[in-house]
């Protein structure tokens, strides 16, 4: 199912983080302020981000929705940079 955001919102699929080799990490998602994700779709008023881009995004401003998989919906201003 395709989610088409309105206004200046962006739908992002968060990519799994790679733990350092040989280390065990147990960190709750809520404590991580940012993450890397792939842009799935953008609203009609988004200018700087296109679907398919890999971005660094702040999770604090977004909302997680479950449609087959967890997706993050954030305003364009929550995107911190491109990779």
C-alpha cells in the first residue's frame, strides 16, 4: 500500500542499524534521537527531498505508523541531511 502524505510531510522506512562487530548493544528505539532511512513518498509541498533518497532523520518530530511494516512520517524540517 502506498501512503501519500499531505503538505510538507515525508514517509520514511528506517533502515536497520548495523551494530559494531563483536559488541552487544541493547538500546530502546525511543532513546535514539535520529536514524537513517529511505524516503518512500513525499507530500506535494516538499522541495528538497525525493523518493529513493537515503536521509538522516530526527525521530523526535515524527509519528510511527504500521502498514505492513513500520514507517516514520515526519515533516520535511525533521530531515537532518542526505547520505
